C-alpha cells in the first residue's frame, strides 16, 4: 500500500506524500475498505481534492480493495517544518544547471 501511495505527488511540493511524511497511517478492514490518513500543510489546502482523488485512484487499484476513504488533517508546526525543509532540499537538488557563474 505504501508503494502505491509513493505514486501520489503533492503538486505544490513536487514530491510523493510518503517521502514528505504526509501519510499518517493506513488501515484495511476485512471487507477491503482502506482508510488512509493524510496530513496537509494547511487545513484549507486548495489541492486537497486532487490529493484525495489521487490517493483513491492509486490505492483503489490494488487487488482486494473495495473502497478507499481518505481522512485529512492539518500538520503540526514540527511536521510542517520538516516537510518544507525536504521540499526546499529537493528543489535545490533538482535545480537546472545554468551558465551563470557562482561567486
């Protein structure tokens, strides 16, 4: 299940929800209903609907899954700091090369 969630990319932060630490937990009931807890950087995230749909599509495609419920909450201050630091690091690591000399 975690591997499926690695395919869910936060469009604003440019990394998958697992590596960003946004997945707080998952649970599967005997009927195949999966519940995924996602922590958003802000409660009113404008892309929350897209994230929810992506989680449902990725997890819902797994064998034996009959339904996917996504519960969303807001990150704590510490969680936000960690996710933003990771996003900044990833951007820096993937920055395109330029011909501008560094002084």
